[in-house]
């Protein structure tokens, strides 16, 4: 029996054509294209790339976007169900329940044929934002806003959330957020989803496996953790004590560190730039400046204590961006899932396409 690798660290579990990560040099590519180039496209185009394996031409993209925008509305029964759920503002639980209800009303839900999966793909990508926004509006006693087919994925989400049109920069920031959150190789939620798909369970069930895994504070839940940390720290004077106390007691600082990246997460750099622009547009860079100072104190603390420096990951500056977009922290992980859904679907289809049940061994002690 081979030696156990705790947390499967460094274990290569499967081949994929969907994304590539170089953790030493901080490189991320979706289907062979650098994330820095993809961040300037639309979320529709990047979702198409992840799922179908190529950047669509103008006509293909228009057709795909048209299909998505037609499917943004959700079943009225789903809204009623969300209205009854008292999730104490835990939106990921609401989203998980909403996907289960969606499966119930989806005549394709048990059909894992390619045609049925492509139909479900459109419906799932199109409706995640509508469900999250509707949950937020109802949880706060506000009127639910219907989707606007004239708006991009990112702009429409902010419109349904706030009831007013976002600025161009806010819409651009939301698109970038969904693109940067869309895919990341065999991260915990994607791996959980592939295990579910490998038993030939259906797409909705695989997505729910992914959602439940993303929720954890060491994974997608860290985005909420970053936002709550920024509130806890509040001002630059409190940073040093907060960081020292956490490091001394081996408590994790949210938004830092990564299993694969041993340098700056390339996504964090792009988030940092767009978060700076949004803060400037707001005329208030309090959260952005606080984050920059936290990053600097973290780096110096680690170096001074002869620790290997740990760097910001995808959740650090995205948490800052959400603060400046006035998004409440309890929505953070659900919004991460709005982006991640296209990567999850790509992996589910890839698993179906060349399947063998994923079943590792355990070493009995
Ligand atoms: C995501 O895998 C993916 O791709 C995930 C993701 C994606 O796109 O899907 O990138 C999204 O989940 C990003 C990570 C979000 N999580 C957080 O921000 C939570 C805080 N981060 C840590 O929990 C941690 O860094 C992990 C979970 C991300 C990685 O954990 P590892 O690889 O198991 O590393 P580890 O816990 O073994 O830590 C190694 C060392 C330890 O020190 P020593 O015991 O060796 O002395 O680094 C230290 C840790 O104490 N460390 C931290 C730290 N992260 C690691 N110390 C303080 N704060 C941190 N955040």
C-alpha cells in the first residue's frame, strides 16, 4: 500500500483539457488561454470556452447569449419555496435548496444524454443569478426584480439585486468576478462534483455536491470570511494585533494561502486592479486601502518570523470588491458559485465523456 498523502496533496488524480495551473510561477489558463486575456471577455464567452472548448465566433456567441437570456426567469413555485425558507441569511443553503427544486421541475433532470445536458447547462447558468438575487430581495422584505434580457450576466445580477442599473464599471467588475471565479482545475468543490458525476449521477446532483463543498470556510466560504475579517479589523491601527494574534494561535487568515499557488494567485492581481478602480469610482478607498495594508503586514510578519510568505488568493480582493459593491457578506459564497457553475458543468461533461468511477483506497490503521 502506497504512502498516504494527507489531503491528497500533490496527487494527480486525472487528465483534464479544461484548465492548467502553474503554482510556482502563478499561471492560470482556461483551455490554454491565460486568465489575464480572458478577464477582458464577457462571462458568456468564457463559459462557452470552458464548456464547448473554444472561443465562439460573433454569431455563436450571440446565439449562446440569446439562449441564456431567454432562460433567466425561474419557476414561480421556486420563488414561493425560497420565500418560506428562513435561512437566517445563509444564501448558500437557499441556493442548494433552490437547485434541488429546479431539478424537480426540470423534465431533463434524470437524463444525462449530451442533448439534455446542454439544455440543462443553459438553464443552470442562466438561473443561478436570478435565484441568489431573489433570495436576497425576499430575505430583506424587498420586491423581487425580474431579469432584464438587455443586460449582460454581471449587469443583470446587480440590477436584480439592487433594483437599479449598475454603472458600466460595476457591470464590468461583476463580469470579471464571474470569469475569475469560473474555473480552477481540481479544487475541492470541482473534485466532489467529478466524483458524483463518475457514478453517472445527474448534473443537478453533481452541482449540489459542488455547492455543499464550496460552502466550507477553507474553500469558497473564505470569501465571506474575508468580508467579515475586514469588518472585524475595521481600521489600519488594528491590523498588526489581528495578524499577530492569528499567526501566534495558528488561526487561518481568510483570503490568504493556497494549496497550489506558492506565489501570488494571478486572479488576486486582477481582482486587486478592478477593486481599486471601483473604489476610486465610489470616491471611498477605505476597504481597498485596509486590504493593501493587511497584505503588507502579512508579508512582513511572515518574513520577520522566518515563515514562508503566504499570498492573497482569489477570495481576498474579491471580498474587497463585494464590500465596495455593497454586497452583504452572506451572499459572497453564492456569488462565487454563480461564476463557478460553468467550470463545474465543464468538468461534469468531461467526466461523463471519459468516465471511470472515482474510487481511491484508504490505508487501514
Ligand atoms: C479557494 O484549491 C483551489 O483551487 C481553491 C480555490 C478555487 O478557485 O477553487 O482557489 C478557492 O478555496 C481559495 C482558498 C480560500 N481559503 C482561505 O482563504 C482560507 C485560509 N487559507 C488556508 O485555510 C489555507 O491556505 C488553504 C486551505 C487555502 C490551503 O491549505 P493547505 O494547502 O492545506 O496548507 P496548510 O493549511 O497545510 O498550511 C501550510 C502552512 C501552515 O503552517 P505550518 O503549520 O506549516 O507552520 O501555512 C500556514 C499554515 O499554518 N497557512 C496559514 C494560512 N494558510 C496557510 N497561516 C495563516 N493564515 C492562512 N490563511
